[in-house]
């Protein structure tokens, strides 16, 4: 059976990928924090470490899904060296620590693009506006210049955390609304969200169909604003929207610079591989399904 190493396995996407692939692969998960009560092989590991020898000797991967990252924009701005090490240089370390037959799937981000682009395509020039985006661009660079089979997936994910010590965007909105607290969501920020479960399906498709083709693909959902997404999500979950407010990203001066247009065009991926990605309604219903489980 194929050995699979998943980084960021204590995070939202990583933990979901571990659960998804456990039945068909020898899955080894690693994360920067403790992850209690796991029923899979888990190693706490800092991706900023100089040596990856222990991690690779332990997991002996045939394929690596690298979704571990520092994603907090403010933290990355305040700790650029660590951000570049964890998000970017880690790719180079994986390349050096493994043989050329080990395939790598690298989860990247819309943040590699500038605000002026709407529905950014794979062929568009990257121009990140913050440290987080620059660190992910660095990771992409190491793969694009390597003699290795890889897929870089640029995406914007939404979902729920298996690890109850973690809280993501969706949980933050739900908790605020259920506690009857004011919830301000950006009406001037566009994005193309896809659920972590749908992304897992697409990663599985690429692996099973042997389409790790040393390329970059965009895998996202339907274009909407953060406000529209939040309002429709709460309504889908039958949670009150009475305290939901429209806000502007421009009014937040103490946060790291973030694009107002974070949208990705996924048509290339869908056309090339004959895949149909979920629209917003489908994405919300997928979240509802997992929320109610």
C-alpha cells in the first residue's frame, strides 16, 4: 500500500485529508501542534526545522500532500523569517530529503495574486502583496524549478475543524451568530470558496487518475463576497442573521494587507480534467451536512 505523508494534519484541511485517505493509503500525518485522540500515525513536527530526516525516515512517503502552513496574515507579517521557512523553504527541504520518485501536492493560495486581478488564471503573473502570499510563491518556485512530479493547487477553502482546539472562518461566523453577537463580514472582498471535502475529492481524483503532471491548477468554487457567503451559510444552517452586518476591509487598518479580490478562475482545471466543481449552494449544503453530523 502507498505511503502518504500529509502535513498540517492537525489543521482543518490536513485532518480532513487524513480521514479521507485512511482507507486506501498508509497515512502519516504531521503538524506543529499536539493532536489528541488520533487514530492514525501522527508526529508533531516543526516545518521550520533544519532537518527532515526523522520525518521522512518515519513516514517513508511515496506521495506528500503539503498543506501545513502559517496562514495568519498578521503573524506572517510580524514573523517573516518563520513564515518563509514554514510556507516556502519547507518545499525545498522536502525535495532534498526525498528521492525523485516521491510526488508532491502543494496547497497554495489566491494570495499569490494582486488585488487588480478578477478570477485569476493559472497563466496570470503572480504578484503577492503580503508576506503570506510571498512565502507561498516561494514554495511554488521550488517546485516549478525541480525535477519532480508535482501539482500546485491554488485554492480558497472553507470547512469545519475535526481538531476541536482549532477554529476557522466558518466556525467563527457560526459561533458569533449563535451567541447573538455582532458579525461584520466584508461586502467588498470577493472570493471563490470550495469546501475542504470537495477539495479532498479533487485531490483524490488527481492521484487515482495519475495526473500529478508538474503543473499549477486552480480549484475553487463560485464567486461571491464574504458577506454573501456568510449570510447564505447562516440561512442554510437555520441560524439567525439579525446581528449580521456589512463591513469593509478598508476600515481595518491593523491587519496585514489582503487583496479585495481573492477570486480564482477554475475553468482550466474543469475543462482539462472534465471535472464539475460545486457551486455556492452545493458548497453550503456540504458544510450543512458535516455540521449536522
